[in-house]
C-alpha cells in the first residue's frame, strides 16, 4: 500500500508484479506513469483516484485477471495499449471528459461485452478494440472524426454499428472478421471504403454506399458470403482488387458508368451472380475479375473494352452466351477456361492475341474461326474442347502452340491457313475423329 502523502507513481513502478492481487491508491495521487501495473496478472479490481487526468501508455497491459476498473471523471485521454490484453475485463465506463482513445487501448479485451464512447471523443486509434470477441454493441458518438486501421477487427460478436457523420473514410480492416455484423450505417461524409474494411463480415446481408463514396478498396467486402445486395453510387470511380471476392449469395450487381477501373478478382467467386452489366466506361476486364462466377449465364462486353485479362471468366461454368466486341484485341491466359456450357463464341477480326489456355475445357464449344490478325495461337488454347467438330484457322496465323487442340476428340474438320509455319508439339494429340488434314507448303 502506498503512503497517504504519495502524489505520483512513476513509470514501471509495479511492472510485472504478477502476484499482486490488490492495491489502494490514495486520493492524493494525480500522476500515474506508463507501464505502472503492466503484467500484474493477479490484479482483479482497481480504483483510480479522481485527481488522475490520464490513463498512461500500457498502464494495465496484460492484467489478465482485472475484471473491473473505475476511470475517474477527470481523465481526458486513454493512452496507447492502456488495457491491452486485459482478457477478463467485462465492463468499462469511459468518462465524458475523454477526447481520445489511442492505439491498442482495449486490444484483446476478450470479455468486454459493450462500450459506450462519450461525446467529446474525436479519435479512436488503430487496433483500439481489436479482438474484443464478446463485444456485441458499441456506441460511437458524432464527435468522432477518425477511426484508426483495424480499430474493431475480429470483434466477432458485434452485431451493428453506425458510423458518425464526422468520419470521411472507413479505414483499413476497421471491421474485418466481424462475423456477426449484420447492420452498418455509413454516412454521406464517407468518400472511401478502405482495404479489407468489411472483409469476412459473413452476416452482412446488404449494404448501401452513400453518394459521396469514390473508391471501394481492395478486399473491402471480400468473403461477405451472406451479402445479397449492394448499392454502388454513381460517384464511385474505382472498384478495388478482390473488392467483392467470394460474395457467393450476391445475385446481381449494377456497376455505374462512373466506374473506370475494376481491379483483378473484384467479383471472383460470386457464384450466385446471375446478371451483371459492364459499363461502357471500362476499357480492360482485368485478371480473375469474374472467375468462378458459376451462376453467370450471359455477358455482354461493351465496345470500350480492348483487353480481356488472364482468367477473366475462368470457371464460369454456367455461361451460355458471350458477346465479344470488335474493340477487343487480346484474350488472356485462361480467360474462358472451364466455361463448360458455352456452345459458341464469335471472335472479332480485331483479335491479335489468343493466349495460352484461353478456351481450355470449353466442353460445349462446337466450332471456332480464328481471325487472320491472330499471329500465334497460344499453348493449350482449346485443349479438351470435347464437342469441337470444326476449326478454321485464317491466313494470319503463323504459329499453333503446343497442345492447342489436344483432347478435342470430336474434331473432324480443320482448315489451316497458308500462313501456318509452325505446329507445336501435341497440337492435335488425341483428336481421334480427325481423318484428314492438309498442311500448307512451307
């Protein structure tokens, strides 16, 4: 016990006193230093006198048996890591004078069930409530203007949150892995949804992004497997990489014409997606953008698109119709590989490149004409197209890649152009229906 005349307790004063179960701090104390009770794993209850105005950095860090603490009304700041790892702390009242809850302040307080943040707080630091796995509710006041990265990550029992109007962006991983989060209100002040902001929020069923949002960050809603609807406003110009990856229950989505960039894998694994309109503002369909969208039945690619990237429609096993406009010049690796229900495809004369595996295992494809601007047909480009009966390769094609048509067991009719100079190894391997072929001179 401290003597009655004590006015300050210095830095690390009781650091790692792991068997200390209780301490009485006299009302004369006005200053308590950083790390004072850090590692006091047996400490269960503590009253902080009214004269103290600041909860110092890591003051109660790893006080794993601390169940209750009274923060006096005079406190204005809760420092970095002040209650870090206080896994038995069940409730805490933050006094109205507090203006900042700093980094890692309540990180890993796994028994904390609810928190009310008072008016006047402007900042919630990075990792402030991360891994508060039993916290079901939190009230964020309108005074808050900044929420740090990872602030509520892995608060797996948090069910709803309202973002105050002073906040302008949802930061990186702010609510990542909040698997019980079913309701989110985002104010019109928000202009950006950060990287992985709601990643893994599997209970989130719908989300409306306000008209001020310009960018949806990388993996922002990735793994939101319960999401059935999302409204993207006309203010959005960028949809980031893997933004809606694995949103398997999302049936449809409208991409506004304001969007100019869709990142790779943006809608990959949206297996319930049956319809989507790609706006005329898009010039490139990037890699994996719609891969494994097995419910997608048809797609019209706008005339603005010049490139269909690698794996763009890979594994779209329900796709029965695709329109490729005359603007497209390149089809990437595996672009339509595994589109097993696609019966036909018309390649425009603008095409100059058909990459490796581009139409591999399109098992319903019956015929194909390779336009004469194509100079090289990629390796494995039509491998295992088991329904393919007819192929016309026009004059511009000089190289047929290895295994290009291997396993096309029904291929009976092949017309080779006079420009073909090289036929790769295994190009027509196991084409068991092929009866006759004339190779061009030279």
